[in-house]
C-alpha cells in the first residue's frame, strides 16, 4: 500500500511540475513573440499573431516530414529498424512535451544573457 501511495504522489508531483513548466513556457513565449512588456501582452496579441503561429506549426510539421523522408533509408536499416508507419508517427510527433519546453526556456535564457540591448 505504501508503494502505491508513493507512486500516486510522484504522479501528482509530475503533473503539477509539468503544468507549471507549460505555464511558464507559454507566458515567456507570449512575451517573446509579442515583444512587449507583460502588462500589455494581452492587448498586443491578436488574430494575425495566432495566424502566424498556425502557419509556423504547419511549416514545421512539413519540414519534419521532409527530413524523416530523406533520412528514412538510413533510419530503416540501423538501430531498431523503423518502418514507414513509425516514421510518420515520429514526423508528426516532433519534440513535444516538457523536454521541448525546457529546451526552449533554456535557449531563451541563453540568448537573453548573451544579447546586448542597444
């Protein structure tokens, strides 16, 4: 019973931390994409910006499909020897979740530290 309770506790902690990470990533990305101070963020993010985000998502998915298609002959012969169905799944999946958000936050932090404001 203690083992089951500990497992449920860590699942809850994981969910809470993932939620906080995605909230932080969303707020930070909103500030970066709108290039305004946080109090004025809501007023400056309009329909055109949402359209740009949708177009960027579609373009990134197309590029991932292209890259997986180009490297499919190599991927299908090495390692676990992925089939074309797995390649399609990997192409659509991309780098999502907490790892991608954490990498984006780290990149933004590095760029902010290395950028000199004029």
